[in-house]
């Protein structure tokens, strides 16, 4: 069965939304995601372009200003809510893991 | 030393895997991609270098855009920020290169990439292929219909074989492209669920072979038209060829010119479409008009397939003056079969046509591929079956020796009456000969050949 759009967020979606807690433009996101994750996660420019378009369509982010070709965005309430849900989902996964393996399993 | 080189595009539009590898290989050889045209890729000479290429799809772009839109430029800016520069683009396809050692790819989410490719494909290639599919099926259906109704005549016409080959190749390529794309998409979507980028299939060899077959068939067809066809066929063939080239150049030229002039996408599209319609219908009307005029004024008369005249004429068989006759010759040949027909009848345009003069009609089928001999003989034997039942006649075996033939049949009425039509099989040819056609029989000018006349027929037509 196909997954509903944004029912679960991919790692890249999660970090792009996380970057948008404060207003920033696309190119800032391209730099911030690797910096935020210590280089573990990078978002491709094409992927980011399409993600921003889809987040806008879904009302999860909004455009705040346009300077030349630089558009800035920020999370909407729906985006904040979705991100929080994702956080809870990931946390629940972590807790389930701890329950099975105990604290020792995290080392 | 050349500084640029061109290559025909034999990749599918969505074959990003094949295109990327190809561009990278050529860059390493010292050829940097410079332009993506409709049919050709252009490269310029550069220092051999190891660069990464990425073919990306921007579905909102159009081949009619004079320059990248603000949105597309923003997309390009994103890519440039991670080191990806545009090498060339055409419509929705953008080829980027990156000189960094280990760059972040443009696409890092396979599902989003499949989605972007699909949007671009649906708005361009798939739409174009779907539009091509209908006339291709219609063309193939007409070709097969002609093949079924008159297989020998059809296989003897270069245009018949050429059109069948073209329709077949076109349908095959369309099928492979459309089927291949949707199959790839299905697999790519499944792979994307696992976070995997699924490689695109490479149809390069198939496209190259298909194009080669069409090129060889076209060359053969044109050579045949030049060497053998009558002036009308020559005129039609070359005018149609010129028309096709003019149409392509006119339509593409208009689009490119308007792009360079900075005309907007909408105006360019409307103007190009208008030029397309005007050239397509206008030129066709001009061609038809002048062909009719040329045919009507007799410019295209006296066509002859057999440059040396008919191999057998009434004068070879009887002591008649050919001045009172008119001869019609038609014929064509391919590498498989050749067929020509001769009709010699009284010239009705004369002031005093002599109705008592005998007439002669024959069709010679030259079988070049021995495998087809038995099939051709059977087809000719059964050619008149449906009329035979209606009018009560059939073929009856006769002695082939007087004709110098291997096998011979005579068509006779059920009541034993003669039609004076004979089917004669020689080593490499099959002859159907009428000594007085159905129509002329009514006027009583049919005649039965004597043994000497039969020997002359064998000598003239059996070689």
C-alpha cells in the first residue's frame, strides 16, 4: 500500500523542516543540514528544490520574503505540528529500542 | 583539428544513467558537452578532465522559453551553490557538471527524483510518443492491408517495403521507449521505497540499429527510385523528401529564431505551431497542385519501367503493324521481387482504330529470393479464385514443353471454353499471359497461340 505523503518524514525532510524553525533561504538550508548533522546528512539541490515546493503546497512552510531570486521560508503551525509528531515517533522508536536492549544497547 | 563535434542523440530522454556516464567519458577524452539539440549533442574540445555529470529534470521548463525563467534560475542557483554548473540544457533536460572531487548529488531522494522525471516525461516525451503511436499504428495497418491484398505487387514496390520497415521500426522504438519507461518507473518506485536509485535502461544499441535499418532502407529506396521508377514517382519522392526536410527546418528554425529574439514562450509556441500548420498543409497543397498540373500537361507521360521496351510484343507473335497499338508499361522491383506488366491494345485515340487487331497482356514476376517462389506461384494461381467461382473458370494443367516452362496451366471455363490466359513457371520468373483480355474478348479479338507462338513466348519471357 502506498505511503501517504508526509505520513512519515524522511531524514532529509526532517532536517529541512528543522532548519526552517527560523527563517532561512534554500541555500542556507543546503549549508545548514550538513553542519547540523556533522556531515552525516546532506540534501541535494534538486531534492531541496522539490521538497520546498511540496512543503509549500502542503502548507507546512510559508514564503517570508523574496530578495532577487532568494526566497526565504519559515515553518507554519502545521509544519511545527508535523515536525513535533515526527519527533515523537522517532523518540518512541528510541524508547522501544531501549526497552528491548536496555541502556547497554545504546553504547 | 576540429574544435567541436556532433553526435546523434540515441539515448532515451529519461536515461540519466547512460547520459551521465557518456558525458563523463567524453569529458575525460577532452570533449565537453556544449549543447543539447533536438537530434544532436554538440561538444567542444577542452582539456581532458575528470568531472562529474548529473542529468536533472526541471518539469516547468519549456523548449520554447527564450531563457530560464526566474524559478528555473533559482533551481540552477541551488545547484551552483553545491558546485553544479549547467553544461547544456534543452527544455526540461538539464545537464550539470561538477569539478569537485566528491560533490553532493543534485538528487539525494530517489522518490523525488522519480517524481521529477515522471512530471518531465509526461509533459514532453510521453505525450509526443502517444501522439506518434496513432499514425504509426494506422500506417502499419494500411501497409499490412496492402500486403495482404496484393502481396506480390506490394513486395515488388520499394516504397511498400520501405514504409513497412519504417512503421515497424517506429512502432518498435515507440513500444520500447514507452514500455521501457513505465517498466523502469515501476521498478524505480519500488527501489525508492528502500532509498535506492534505480539505474535507467540503455536503449542506445536498439536505437542505433533501428536508425541504421531506416537509413539503409531509405538509401535503397532512393537508389531504386532514381534507377527505375517513372518520372512521376521520382518527382513525388523527391518533392516529399524535400518537403519533410523543409518542414523540419522551418518549424525548428522558427522556434530557435524566436527564442534568440527573446520572444515569450506562449508567442513562440503559437507562432511555431502556425508555421507548422501552414508549411504542412500549404506545401502539401502546392505539391498536389503542381503534380496534377504536370501529369495533366503530359510532362510525366511515357513512363517506362523497361528502358529497352517490352521483352515481348504482339509484333513478335503476329504479323501486325504496331502503329495501331498503344503500349502501357508498369513495374517495380525490390531485392525480394520484381514485377512488370505490359498491356498492348488497339490505340483508341486513333481516328480509325482497327478492332480486329489482337491484344496482348502479360505480367512477369521475377523471384529474386528463391524461398518466395512457391508462395508467389500459389498466389498467382489462386489470384482469380473468387471471380473463377462467379464466372465459372479455373486453371487446368497443360503441357509446359511448348512454352519452354517448368510448369504451365491454362485457365478454362467449366464448360471447356477457353479464356486464353496462361500461367507459366520458369526458372526464376512466373508469367501470367492473356491473349485477349476479359474486356477485349467481348469484341471477339481473343486468340489462341500456336505452338510456334508459345515457343516465342518462352524464348522472350522465360530467360
